[in-house]
C-alpha cells in the first residue's frame, strides 16, 4: 500500500501506531478504491460524512460512487480514498461503514477498546500494572479481529460488485 499524508499521521491514536499488525490485517482491502462524501486534509479523507441510522452513525461508500441513498442529503464533496485510509479514519471517527449498501465495519463498537488503548498510550491511570497491559493487549486483539473481518467483507463486496481497481 502506498501511503499519502493523512490528518491522523501526527495523532497519537493513529491506527498503525496503536494496533500492531493493523495494516497487515487490512491486507488487500487497503488497496481498494472507495468513494464517499466527506472532508479532506492533505487531499486525503478526514472524516466521512455521517448520518443517523438504525445502527447509530453511518457513512456510505461505494466502488464507483458513494452509493448514498437519496434521502440522506449533503453538500459535502465526494472523496476518493483507499480502504486503508477509510480504516485509519474510522478507527478515530467511529461509525458504521456501508459499502454498496452492505454493512462492512462498525468501528463504534470498538470505542471501549479505543479508550483502553488511549488511556495506556497517554499514560492515564496506572499503565504500568499487569492488568493495564492485559487490557491494552486484549483491546488490540479485539480491534485486529474486527478489522480482519471487515477487510474480508470489503474484498468480498469488491468481487461481488465488480470493482475494477
């Protein structure tokens, strides 16, 4: 995967900094090109546009267009990003990602794990205890499992919908 600068490069909670193996877990899904509505920094995704939905906050994406249903309105521009950029962004901006109308990843469910890692990274509380180390490691493992499942789902959808990238 080729990296381009992203807003989270300098963020202490950037996914590859705090979840060892995250990039490898994303694998081939990281190269898939997605289109979503949202914002950019350094011409790369910085928070997809999200709407309220039965699953909480939801962002829409697709392989050729954002695939946003008509009732969900926005003035935000269409942003082209890679799967890797989407995973990095959604790790920090938790929401449910729907690609081609199908559920791919609900990073909101990882919020307790994000917080456990953040407390450890920022040195809040007793981070030197064995219990704190175990909490962080378990949070990293849950994140990796979630990311691997979502990456497989994204690759499967890409095949199913005939993505050309």
